[in-house]
C-alpha cells in the first residue's frame, strides 16, 4: 500500500467535510441576506475549530481501532489526524476565498457568492477526481457523487438561511 493510498480516506473525508461545512455557512448566510463579514467570521471559525475537531475525532477513532484490532491497523493516529486536519483546512478555505479577497482587496465585489460557487464546484471536482484515480474507480462517478453531496448540503443551508432570515 502506497502512502497516497494509505491516507486517501482521511484526505477525502477531511476535504469533503471542509468544503461542505464551510460552503454551507456561505450559502446559509447568503440565503439569509446577512453581510459578508458574517461569512468570514463564521467561516474562519468553522475551518479552524471544525478542522481541529475532525482531526481530534480521527485521532481518537484511529486509536480505538488499533486497540480493537490489537495492532493490525498500519495507520498512525497522529498521521491520520494530521492529514484530516490539513485536508479540511486547505480545501475548507476555498469557499471563503472570494469573500476574503473582497474584504482585503475589493476583488469580486458583488459576485462573491457566484465566484465562491464556482471555486467550490472546482474543489469538489478535484476531490472526486482524486478519489477515483487513487482508488482506481470511475473518476466520473467520484466527481458526480461528490458534487451531488456538496450541492445537496448547499441547497439545504441556503434554504434554511432563506427561511430563517427574519430571525436576524
């Protein structure tokens, strides 16, 4: 088993969850009609705190698995946690980039959400493609599944934000 194959599940799990949860914040805030500053506050908080939470959970889960399998599991819990954390942060920041660039440089003003949707879609395509290639399965199927899951979460978050916008 190569290094890439050994940690593909952590890369996929951390990356997809990072993209989905961060973009869900973006979509929910946009759906509620709240200012972009809220996206940055919640999004950056999510990327760091949820990334740490996922890595910690991965570490504890991997350690429990090793205890159950009495050392038969070749994965190092610290390495799996690290891969999950890095994947979550690197991919999870993608939906926030346009809002961050708008805040810092005035780029993408007025089209932040559209550009965020495009970048998020590209991120899902890349993760789905990598999943297909590394597992030697259909990369098209990997892309479609990843896009479907991400899109469904985004529609749910946008809808909830829209329905609850009067609470703000």
